C-alpha cells in the first residue's frame, strides 16, 4: 500500500515531517530503547517493558510510525489491549497524533477499520466481519455473549438439563459435583457447585480441551487426588453445558474465543488479513489467545508482544505467564523465526529508592528451574530516571496492627495538612484482598483522623451505605421476601435484609415526605394487585380464554365496568393509543392476547430504575449530589452510579415493567432479592470488577492490587505484607495432566512466584513515597521475600521521615493528552454541567433519557450506512465500466 | 442506484448493522438502553434514510475525525479538540455535514453554539488541512413530534405528510471571526470538568424559552423534563416549585399525562421476559 500513500503525497505536495519533528512538537524525547522499538517494523518483536517505562507511548508512536511512514492502512492493524479503557486511550491518542500529521500534510486517516480493543471484543468483531473472514460473505449470526454474571445465571437456570445430561439426579447433583473438589466435606450448595463448574469449564475452554480426546487417553494419565470417575463426570457436565449454550444461542467469554479461533482455522487467508498484530499485556494471555495471535500472524510474521512477566496477575483466569517468558521459543515453533528483543528498563515513574527496593524484593526469590538450567523470569534490571536518592520507602515501626495502622493514619493526615498531596485520592492503600480484618482496622484508624476512604470493593458492594439505603427502601415498597434455606450465605443474606430494612425504617422516620412517597408506592402496588384480581374475575365469569386474542368490541366494556376497578385501571383500559396498537397487531396477524391486555392495564408507571431516580430527590440522597456538584466528596455519587448499573441489568434482563401478575405472592420481591441480589451477594464483587472506576475526590482509595494494575499514585501504602502460600490452586492440579502443551511453572513453586509478582505490582505503583505496614505480634506474618528487607537496619521508619523533604505531588502530565469531543464533552457540559457529571463522568444508566449510548448507536449505524452506500456506488461504477468494456 | 439482486435492501442492511452495533456497544460500555430508546434510535436511522436519502447517497467521506491537537487550558492542561463530520464532494462543491441526534428546533434555537462549532471545524478543514469548503450544515436526526405521532398511527400517508414537513437540514453560515473565542471557551470548560465544577444552570436559564418548534417550550421542559436526574436537582426543584406544578410538587411524582408513557409501556411489555 505504500504506493498509494506515496501517490497521495505527490498529489498533495506535502510529505510528513520526519518523526523526530513530531516528537519535538509533542515534547517527547524517547530513550534509545524506546526509539528502537518505535522504529521496528518487520518481523516479530518481543518488547519487555518494566513498570513506568513509557510502554503506552511506545505503542502509540510505533503504530503511528507504521501508518504514516510505512503506509500500513489502519484496517490492517490488530491491536489488543487489556481493557476497553486502555483501547480507548490508545485510539484517542492516535487520533490526536494523526490529526497533527494531517494538519501538516492534508492527508486524513480513518481509524474506524482498525481492530483495537480487548481480545473479547476483537473476537466478537471478527465473528461479525463478513467482509474479511467469511469467504462467501455469509456468516451465521453470532450467539449472544454471557458475561461472568450471565454465565452464573445460565448455569443456574439450565442446571437440571446439564446434570441430567451427565447422568446425575438434580437433587443430589450439587453434592456429587462438590465432592470432586472436596471429598471429605462436600457442600450441598448448588451455588458452590456452580462456582466449581464455572472455574473448570472456563479453563477447559481456554485450554482448547476436547472431551473426546481426553477420554481416549484418560487411563494413561495420572490424576493425583482426582479419580477417573471425577474426570469423566466433569467432561460429561462440560458437554452438557455446551449443549445448553448452543440450544440457547448464547456463549461465554472463553468459548467466544474458541469460535473465533475456529473461524481463523477454516478461513484460508486468515494469516494475511492483518499486516501487524500488536498485543499489550502479553503476560496475562491464555492458551487460546496465544493460538489466535499466532494464527493471525502466520502469514506476515509481524507479531509484536508487549509485557512484563513480573506483573503477571491473572493465573486465576487461565493466564499462563510462560506465553511471555518463552515467547522466543514459541515464535520459533509457530512462525519459524527468532523475534527481536528490546527491553524498556528505564523507569520514569518512581523515585530511585522505590525502584531499588522492588528490584531487591524480586531478587529474594530463586527463579531458577530445579535443575538450574533455565529460569522462570525474564532477566532484567530496572533503572530509575529520577535521580534523587533521598528516602522514599518507609515502614512503620514493627508493631501490632492497631498501633501500626494508627501510625500510618496520623502520617497520612500530616501529608494532607502539609500539602504534600493535593487531594486524598492521590494516596492509595493497596491490599492482596480487601476482605480482611487488616482493611477494617486501617479504615477505622483513618476515619478516626477525620479521613474518608473509598472502598466500594471492600467487603461486598451491596454493603456500602448507599446500597443499603437504596435497597432498603425497595424492600419497604415491595415487601420482604421469605427466604428459605440454610447455610452461612443464607444466614448472612438474612442478616443483610435485616440491616437494610432497619436503615430504611430510620430514613422513613426522619423524612415525612419520604414516608409519604413510600406509602404512595405501596398503594400503587396494592391497587395493581387488586385490579388484577378484579379483572381476572370478569374473565372467569365470561369463561374467556386468557390466551385468546383480546377483542375490543366484546371485552373492553365488561372489563372497564368491572366493579371496584380503580381509576388508573380504567384509564389504561380506555386508552385510545392502546386500541390502535391492538388493531395494528391484529392486522399484522400477531394479535395481542387478553392476558396482555390485563397485564397492561395492571402495570405500574415505573420500573426499578425509574424508582431509583425518584428516590434521589429525597434529602438524604440529594445531599450527596449537592456535594459532588461543587468540588466536594464524590464517593457516594460514584457508588450510586454503580447501583444504577445493577438496577439496569435487572430491568433489562428480568423485569422491564412491573405487572400485577408479578405482584402475587411476593413473586417480584423474591425475584429481585432472593434470586438477583442474592446471587450478586454470594458472588461478591470480584466477578463484577470495574477497572474504569473514577477515584472520587476527597476520598482515599482502597484497592486490591489487581485493581491497581496499570495505575500510579504519588503515595502508596501497602497495607498488608502477607499473603498465605496455599500451594498450587486446585484447578491447576486438575488441568495439568490433561495438557499437551509444554509444562509451565512447577506446581510446587507457582504460588510462591505468583505472590512475589503480585507484591511487585503493588510496590511499583508508587511515585514519590511507598509506605509499608510492618505488623508484628501474635498471629502476624510477613511473606518471605519481605523479611530480609524489613530486617535491614538501613530501612527508614516512618518516625524518622522529615515530611518537608518529600517532593510535592504535582499533576503529572499523562502520557497522552486527553481528547475532548466538541459534542460529547463541550456541548453537553454547556447544556448542563450536572447532567455531564452524572451521566458522562459517573456512568449513571439513565432510565428514560437519551445518553451517549444512544448517540453512539445512531452515529455508528449511520457511519455503516454511508460506508455501505459508498461501497455500493463503487460496485455499480465497476459493473458499469465492465459493461462499457464489453460493449466496446 | 442500480438494482442489484444480490444486495439486501438498504432498510434490511440498516436493521442488521444496527443490531450488531447495539451488541458491540453493550459489550464495550457494560450497560445498555431501554427497549424503547433502542427502538427510537433505530427509527432515527431509518427515517434519516427515508427523508435524506439524497444526501446519504452523495456522502463521499463519512465520520471524518477533525482534530485540533496541542491545546492548552488556562490552568495548564494539555488536550486535543475532536469533532466528527461527513463530507459531500461533488464536481464543483464541497459540503460539510455535522449529523446530530438532536432535534432541529433545538438546533435552530441554539444556532450560535452550532455556528461556533462548525466554524472551528471549518478552520481545521480549510486552514490546517488545506481543503476547499463551500457549504456547511447541521443535520438533526431526532425527528419532530408530528413524525413521532404519525409513526404510531396505522395510516402510512400520515407519516409521509409528517416527513414532508420535517426540515432536518439547517445551513450554517461561514464566519471564522469568533473561532479563537470558541476555542478559549472550550479550554475553560475542560478546566471546569477536570477540577469538578458541575452545578446545574441557573433558574433563569430553566425558565427561558427555547424558540421555534411545534410549541414554545422552556429549557426546563425541553431539557430537564427529559433528564432522569431532575428530581435531585436544585435548579429544577426551584423551577417546579415556582411553577406550582402539582405533578412535580408535593407527593405526586409520576406524571400521569406523559404522552410517552404509553409508548414506554408498549416497549417494556414487548421486552419483558419474567412471567
């Protein structure tokens, strides 16, 4: 394609300035390794990038180099990122840079054809890309995708089918399944069984395991703690599960990737569709993803992988860090060539003491294989760009947790008071898990200093104050569901129901208007319920069939005149609009049933999401918005935004409109609380991680180390230096014998490695100051690699730190300037700043109003329409030309 | 356009890509919109095609991203301005269209804002990109009330008549004089967004009338009544109290005579699964 771009340059007479000139304009001075990586074009590239080494910038400029200086069309680039947010940042940045080039040359660039996003979204796109991946342009409709929560609900609703398929009896299936994973004390809980299966099924799919193939060699394999019967049963259940997915035209994340892989396998030119495959965060890819990437690169061999094995965090999602560590050998195997290796090892983020500290931390672990011949870690040494050598890593005095937490809290208070950070959200507390007593203690200590934290993922999200209050009021309106069953989860949930009820009662007491509001809603529920009974009695008196078509002439008057029917019920039945719809549907041959008419007449005017927005008008909630509007605390509003996402999902997937038939016998309350919220409650929040959370001003964020991946903070407090080594996860022991790919890290050492990597991620998030909570006392532990570092007498302690020597946290210029849209940002803000905050900044899901989603949907479809019209015009022109040639 | 039997009719094409885009957006954004909004979005595209087919078939460059990089705010933040337009190039003319999902009356009433915007785009197009430009216009795809009404009647002529009266193309005058002021105002907004200033517009703004259209409406009716967050909004509450609007005061919170309510009911019942 370079001919084409040369051609354009001749026409326009403008050639792009040398890339160095663009760097100068953008005030970017790449180091040697960065420059080398940016300018690398042909053949596989193995880019190992330490923390804070400017990786994103390199990716951005390298892509620009390909497009602008090597004539690669954007639609020939496949760029996979770890999150959608990262993808959006890259595209934004690329647009800004390409815009700069266009302003020099006049040549525009169209990025809409570029494949950029998470592996999941790219696989989805691939499966709908008729033009490029389906020879005959015909493709089956891709199945709907279940996310983690959707998969859970699917397993629950298809339970009977799946277990019966595998020859189990639905009544004792849960116990038998759980016994595979815990033969001593198998749980009876179906929830537990679903979770066990989900883990196994996803891993089977990610490893591309074929049940038939495994069965054929089952006797030849040794299974350790698992029996042949266990394996057989799991394989049967897996097949049953896949069958229910096929029947329901749905798929899950792992199988979606398998499907994409199969398309690539069967499509002859799949290795040449893209000229460049670029994969970020490669250390967190799994087997199926690796296969997809190598397949896509099989023709051009231009596969660039970027990552850091030390920051591999996602083994629990099937990621295998060996994909990255052994990339050179894999490249040989799949592509037959050696990759160029470039190491980005200059850290621009942290002060030098921090970089030294985490380097020494990793050196405490022996990464060599047992025979000493190879290593499980890519050799590297990170150097700090910032040269000051003053203390930047400090520990508390070794003391019991209460004391150490208090010492930290007092210090944090001083950091804020003395202006070393501008806002509380610049100090992050990181933990291996937020569900721990240490987190509680720290929170209390900070609160005692008058500091507020933001920890929506500490404990359950359903237990944050705003969730308790909102759902409590729902409970008052719809009634408390009766909860059957036993076990700890049920007991905890019952306790949660008690709590929300009590809190809602208090709110009702404190605000008479709210009390009246609740009362009115209850009355409406009651009204719908009694109208329903009234109308049904008319139906039975006339011996009408509920499923028969609704006949206005024959039925309307009798229903309307039913004794005791409320005014609302009459109004809904009498609606001229409704009559028109009835007639229209009858004409179309899809008549509406009598049952529909009755449900409609007894439906409420509001759904669960409408109710939420009305509730926000009461003082207790309104005050939260008032504060956030005027530079104040944003924590509560951020949480309320998350609640709308849960409510929206319920409205969308379960109850879009409240009809009276759902109000019978507390059915609705049972669906909402016992089925929907209880599932969320049990799954905890790890299943519902949202890496795009904004960190609200005025609050100190508490994050899991996983959530902190890719982020940086002026001050980081590592609140717990211990994670217990429980040995290899059970799923690894289950899966290992089935694998035919090269062995990964030894089962008896992988957890030691994983724990070290996790802490490494935490330590490397800090820019100016890293504070370690050094607990000592009965029951207190510290993970082994920390021990020698903590007993080093030269390690500074908090009490020795002179705060005045600390650098002030300044707004660090981000790697890529932000892009603001004229319409979606400027005009929206001009129209109403408050709307901007609620819907655009905090992602509230609206109930009735239009949003960005709406606009994007219309615009994307119009864009596709225009592209199609342009394509058809060209096609017609070609046909026309051919015709003329023939005639001549 | 020649008839090619192997190509699906355009309306089928629209429905199909609309559905794909919807699913992709759900996957990307993690949330969705109501069944009713979804239908309204599809209608906007379908009616755009019916009403503005002549323009649609002449578009030569679609979704052109115009960027103005290296901007700096008064508080020192670096950022880039971005806008998206469609271009029609014909033998002797180049026309720039900005497609908006707003309604034409709102655009006409706020013409100054749109004029500022398109003139910044024109600056990027002509001066930075050195491309010719002859005309500019906004296309407002949110169809007017009359079309909406006509959609829910069974009579196809009603829709035809309503479509004929709809004027969604609003020409914009070329006037680069205020370009720098606009960019400066943009920069100030970026600072406000980044520093967290989100107070709603004043009561005066809410009470002001938006001119034009099928009926004279206040800002509060046009903008706020369509905003789910109005119940907790100080400005809107002051407005509602002042207007003595019973429906919005006191205890009654659910509007009884909302013309959209019946439509909402239909779309929600169509989408309901739990029975």
